C-alpha cells in the first residue's frame, strides 16, 4: 500500500498527479524500450500479438492491483489500452527489422 499525501487544495492534488504522471511516462518510456527489443526475438506477427501472453499480464497486474489497493477494473482497462498500443509499436518495429534482414 502506498502512503498518500493529504492534500489541502485542488492545486496540491494537481501537483501530486503531475508528479505521478512524470513517473508513469518515464516508466512507459522504459517499458517501450524493452518492447522494441522484444521485436528482435519474435519470428512472426502472431508472436508479437501473443494473446495468451496478454492475458497472463492482465491476470498478473489485476492481482497486483488488488494487493496494492488499486481499482482492478481501472488497472485492467489501462493495461489493455497500453498493451494494445505497445503491440502496435512492436509490430512496426518487427516489420522494420524483417525488412532489413
């Protein structure tokens, strides 16, 4: 469970949300770099799409969400959208790598 700062104004709330957004975007950048690397190890576009792996990740983060006191439904929706966007980016990278081979 994360310790939450008690806010005294909407400005305090927004400042904390902005701080968290910076961390999230930094982590998205890091995750994206690993997604790009993953494209090198996948032979087909089906390997990139990997629906079984998607469901494994969703199950893992939903359980983690419950453990950490987050809203599991929000976590699932966010991860499904994020994974979909990363799959698209990985398909682009995969295609570029295969066109250079």
